[in-house]
């Protein structure tokens, strides 16, 4: 049962439960982009992202990746392990898109020679700037050991998800992960993995099936999320 709301982000809420070490993560229909400048609702996004995230977390578990997911509570809620979240957004890219094109002049759609891992400071006030391992250590957001675990897990998740989506006719362009530490000191995958946090292109047509449809007003936003759900759940 949900007790107290302890966190409300742009797309999710977290509630305490009767269990000290478990939280309920509720997915909202709200969508934002460009650090909250663009705001709207996407019908059924909460339930679609919850169910897509569950299918992916369950698959990752079978491959040995520890995640915060415990069980499904309802269409738009999951029970998760309570963790202390690293203030780092870890992005992994296989194909150039988004800020890689905007900031560094890559051409959209160019395949990268190897996966590119980037770190962004998780701070709405500062606009989530791109930063380096050195900044992470200077800010004491993670130590060397923790960051090497996080990077290895990110690359392992990438390999697993390229295959997972590939079998479903989807190219995994890039994605963002968040990690947390349990009370026992274990690093596990947290947050969500959904069309809000990944770029997913249909392998045949190249059609964008992710939040870029919302960011850039491409239309058929809900349909794209539904298409991903149909292919992964
Ligand atoms: P970017 O190209 O805009 O830097 O985004 C890289 C990936 O990270 C993309 O799959 C979308 C995801 N992402 C988030 O999940 N949250 C964010 O706040 C941003 C900017 C990107
Ligand atoms: N989630 C971020 C925001 O609102 C950015 C994005 O996904 O584009 O603002």
C-alpha cells in the first residue's frame, strides 16, 4: 500500500510502503522536454512506460543484471527496492542522434564504431550538463570502483538490449540509465527503461518510436509508445 509521497519528478512519483526497503514507483502521463520547457500529457504513457520497463527489467534479470524492480503493482505502478540514487545520468549511444548531432556535429544515423558512454550531472537546476569522470570524482558523486561497476553494467545492458530490441525489429540508437546503491552497498539499475529514456527506430522503415516524436512534434506519439509495448511485452 502507498503511504507517503517522497519524490515527484517530471514523469514519475515515488511513495513509501509498509516495507522500509521498498517503494512504489508510479508512472505519470506527463511528458516534458528540453529541461521542462516543453510540457504536455501523452495519453496512457504512464501505463505504457510501466509495462515496457517491467518487460525490460525482467529480461535483464534473466541475463544477470540486478535492477530495482520487484513486482508489478498495477498498470502504472511497480514495487521497487529503495536505493540511494547516484546523481549521474549515464547515456550509452550506438548510433548518432540528439545532442551528439547538435553538440559535436555527428550526422544523425551514423553508426558509431563502438558504444559511446557519457555522463550527465543529474540536476534540473543546472540543466543536466555533460561532465567527465574527473568531475564525478571531484564532486564525490561516485568513487572509482563504483563508476567502473556502473560503466561495465551500462555496456552489458547495451549488449543485451541491442539483441532484445533487434529481435523485435527495433534499432537501439541510444538510452539513459540511472543507478542506485542498496542498503547493503550493492549497485543496481534503477529508474525506468522506456521510450522516454531510449531512442528506438524501426529497423525496416527507420521510423522513430520514442520521445523524439513528442520533442519535435512528429505526431503519433501515443501510437509509437503503444507499438513499442506491443513488440516487447
Ligand atoms: P540526448 O541525445 O538528448 O543527449 O539524449 C540521449 C538519450 O538519453 C536519449 O535516449 C534520451 C535520453 N534522455 C533522457 O532519458 N533524459 C534526458 O533528460 C535527456 C536529455 C535524454
Ligand atoms: N526529460 C528531460 C526534460 O524534461 C529532457 C528530455 O527528455 O528531452 O526536460
